[in-house]
């Protein structure tokens, strides 16, 4: 009799643990946001596979999606020490003390590829001199891009909703924006012509590089 009671108690304990585990997993899955879809932009560079887009440095505790480097190493070494060979833009929102840097991914690829080929800084000077010409020769996708919704990031620049809209406001008519709004809608949807966005960022990068 005592043995049967012991088996019953042990079975109920295992059943309750499994039940709590399933409930906790369901709650955790409901609270964990699903990853945002990443647009498949065309690629360039030797061997292909290099996305034609801009990127922001990874967040604290995260790694760069293109190089795998952690945030500190990526910002201090890649964008800092070798930053003059990379096409990048410093963008600061209103009220911010520190700005956000946007880097053109193909220029990062050119820098790393030159180090891999030359085992050193043999072609570093040519990269610095020709970085803007190389960025202008890249074929940017000829299509429209929807502005990121609240809580999401732009697939082409990596900027969040508010930062992207502030960029459009500062650019003015230098970036082509089409606003679509139905009579029943209170807010309009904005579509950005991608080549004009890329051209504006390149022009801004050249202006900032000239002041350094």
C-alpha cells in the first residue's frame, strides 16, 4: 500500500513539473518577439555575396551581422582605426549627445579583402583615395523602399523608425519620397526611391570627410 502511494505521489510530481514546463514555454514563446525579416538586396564584390546596403554598428552585447565582430571591436577598430578607408556617415538625432554611424557594407568588404590579399596595408592608401568612387560605381537596386514602421528598422540603412524619418526631414527634396494615403486613413505611407537615398548618404559622407 505504501509503495503504491509513493508511486502515485512521484507520478503526480512529474506530471506537475511537465505541466509547468509546458506552460512556461508557452508564455516565453508568446513574449519573445519573432525576428524581423531582412530584405534580400542584390550583392556585389568579388565572388558576390556582399549586400548592397548601409549598416549601423551592432547593439551592446551583440555582434556585427556582416563581420561577426562585437560592438566595441567593430566601432573602435573597423570604423575607428580604419575608418578613413570606409564610406561612413555620422548621423545624430535631435536631443542626442552621441551620433549614430552608418557604414557602407561594400566598402567594409573592400577593406577586409585587401587585408586578406596583401597580408597587410599594401593597398590601404588606394582604398582611402578611391573609396567614394568605388561606392558610386556600385549598382544600387532600382526600386522603392517603404519607410520602416514604428518598432522596426530600415532594411537598407539599419536606422529605426524615428531616426529614418528625421533623416528624410533633413534631406528635404534631395531624397525622393512618395506619400500614399487613402481617404479613410489618418496617416500616409511613405515610399522612398532607393537610389536617391543612397546618393544622399554618399554626398553626406563626402561632405563630412572633407571637414576632417
